[in-house]
C-alpha cells in the first residue's frame, strides 16, 4: 500500500520526494496500491508502480462487505487533476463608524414598495399601545416595562424585514432585540411578541382597554396643556373621568386648571378634528399677508421682498392629505441677522471690532483650536435681534386679533426656553420668538403656531418643523455620532460628558458647544453632515412608496395651480406624475 505496508509501514510509505529505489521497494511489498481521491495517474509518487492500483472507495467497500471486489467496477484514476486557484477578492475599503451608520438611518431610507406596510407593522402598533398604557400608569414597576417595550419597538422598526416563524424562538428573539433587553429579563416582552404575532392581539391589551382608570387618563391627556401627570392628578384628587366632566368641573372651580387650558376646553372638540389642505392654505395666506403689512409698518427701511413667511409647515409640507394644526415660520435675510438699530448705527468695521472679544476661551479649551474661529459667533447676532423679532410678533398678534382672526392666546414669548445655561459656549436668548394660539377662519377653531427666527437659524428650523419626528431623530442621532449637536437653532460641534439616558429619560450631557455652522438652505445642512438630500415629501419615513408618490403629486399640482416654476426632468414625466423635484 502507498500509505503503509504491514509491519513495515514506516519503510513502506512513499514520501513526496522519495527516491525511485524507495518507491520500488514499497510497491514490491504491497499487493494493491491504494490512492486518495485527489491522486492522478501520472503522479510522480506512482512512478514505477506495476501492481494493480485502486482508490479509497474500493478499500471502503472491501471493509464494509468483507470481500474483495473487482477493481474494474470502480472508475479509474483521472489522467490529470486540475485544481482551480481560489479567487482572491480585493479587500473592502474601510469605512468609519458614521459612514456605516448611514445605512440604517431613517432619514436615508428608501420608502417601501407600493402597497407594502412597514415591516412588522402589526406587532409594532400593538407594542406602542402597550407603551401608551405604561405611560399612563405611575406605578414604578411599570417604568422598567416601559423602557424595555420602547427598546423592542425601536429594534423591530430598524430590523428591515418581517419576523419569521424561526425568529419567534426565544433565543432568536433575544438576539434580535439586543443585549440590553436580553440582560434585562425580557421573557415577558418575548411572550408579548409571540402572542401578538400568532393571534394579532394580546390578552393584557384587552384587559387594559377595559381599565377605566387608564382610559380616563389617556382621554384627559388629549387636552392641550394637560400631560399624563396632570391627568392622573385630576383623576386621583377630583375623580374626573372624561373631558366633558372636566369642562363641567372647571366652570365652577376655575383654579383646577391653568387659564390657557380653559381656552382650549371651550373648543376642545374642534381642535381634535383635522383640517383639509385647502383650509390650512387659507390660514397660511392670511397670516402671510398680515405679516407683510406689519413688517412694512414696523421696519420701513428694510427690503420687504426679503421677508420669508413659510407655511403651513409640518405634515402639510410633507404632502399629507390633512393637518392637525398650522405652523408658520418667519424670517428676514437682513433685518434680523442682528439688531436692526445696531446695524443702522454702526459700520461694518465697528461691528467686527465689537465682536472680536466674543471668541470663546471655553470653546478653545474644550473643543480645540479649530472651533475658535476669529470673529463673533453668529448666535450673538440672533441674541441681539430677539427684541426686534418679539416686537414684530406682538404687533402681528394684535393685528390678527383686530381682524377677528385670532380668538385665544395660549403662549407668547419664550415660555418654554431656558433662561440660563451651564453649557460652555452656548448663547442664551438666541432662539425664536414664539406664539401659540387659536384662530377661527370659519366656523371651526384651529390651532396656530407662529415662530420668528433669525436667518442664521432658519434652514435648521425648516428641517425641524417639516419633520417627521422619526426623520428628525435619526438626523440628530447621526449628528451626535459625528460629534455635533443638531436642533432647530443650528448645528454645532459639541463636547459631551456622562450618560445621555437614565431611567428611560434623555439627559442633555453637553458641556461645551462650538460656533454655529451657518447654512443658508436646508440642502446645506445635509451636505455638511454628508447625508443624501431628501425632498419634504420623502421625509415621511414611515409611509410606503405609494403614499410618498401621492404626496408628491399633490404638492406638484398645488404649486402648478399657484403659478410657481417647477423643475422637472422632462415634460413626459410631468404628465405621468412619476417623478417630482419641487
């Protein structure tokens, strides 16, 4: 045998580089020469072999049947065995973590195919219903369930495919839901997903829907100005079970809620109804016309053509068929870049000299020299123009009341803005001048929000208020990964310290921010972050392709009726309505 010859196995082995005499001695000692499956007839190891040659298959059958078979029944050795060299694939280029993260961002996703719902939509909606009920309960034991269920919802949303029967195994589901959920004891969450997947509902949800306390809290929290905490207090202290009972109770006990909540209770049913796009457009046009009149009277020396009044924003700008409220954004390219009176009284050289001392030592020390750019941070100009913007908004509100368009005021000024800051380099008081109120264009009351921004913040505000919330969160998450802080007031380099979430709540862990990155248009913000540009109708990331296409067609027709120029690739595509670039 080639690989051994009885007791003289060591002497009978044919080495790869053995001499011909050694091979011949080994072959003479063997009755049959057995070769492996990769051997070939012209192999150098078989040179000088005059005995019968067999394969390993023959030897296996001999041992199995305990008798010698005819070697002719087995295929002979091939004359030549050609072994193909394995293909060497070029190494993949290494990418940074932010680049790899882009693939899973909601703001970079392509809508699902027409007619398809988002993956795991039924399971996600039922889990979100669990989240609502957990939020309405102040039991500390449910706070852990709330955090675990929220994490499960986020994991299923970014999974990118439907769950299969194999995924329903406990070990597979734990792997899908992630390490944090697996370590936190997610047996109940796994059981929830399994039952919802199999039956389409959950027994605990059916119990929650019959729970009068939970349903009452959710109903009361729909009133503008009443959160879950206030709703629980109303139920616990005053035994108020519905909005109608709250309205009746507030008539003889006004101190039970704030004054602005009294105003929304008078028209609560109207505010729950959604308005058509035509009605939202009418509200936006009336505010726009009034804003131009007020601006011309208040700042006559400024160019009225540079006043921007965009609205409605939000779901209207994304092309949805109806709206819950109307958001209006206002700015002026020159008047509110700084204090108007300061711009008129100071020359350019004086303005630069006064701002030279604004270079922040805190930014240089915490973020590095690259963020200590010479000159003044643009946020200081927004801070100085705040008074002028608030005065304009006050006059606009008074004019809208005078024409019986506004009926009630909810908030005015900076009620929700931080008065001070502990973040190094942050400029307090540089945000927008804000107004929230109720208008009545016809027989139904509608919610109206008006924001007046400085021009250096306007592009960021347009992205923020266009939404949707899922799209915005993904952009802010990516900016945070890249070392930035993104909000409606701009994009800045940020230094952070400590954890960003605790007990399911967000913690602002910024300790220092750099200079504002000034972007004139929304597209510039995407370019700075290295993200692909998305049109407003493409930012409804939870919708499928058919809904996005319908929104695009709706926007296209409205802009064409308004006489605006529309940039399209060809006339044929305009007629078919298959692609739009608005």
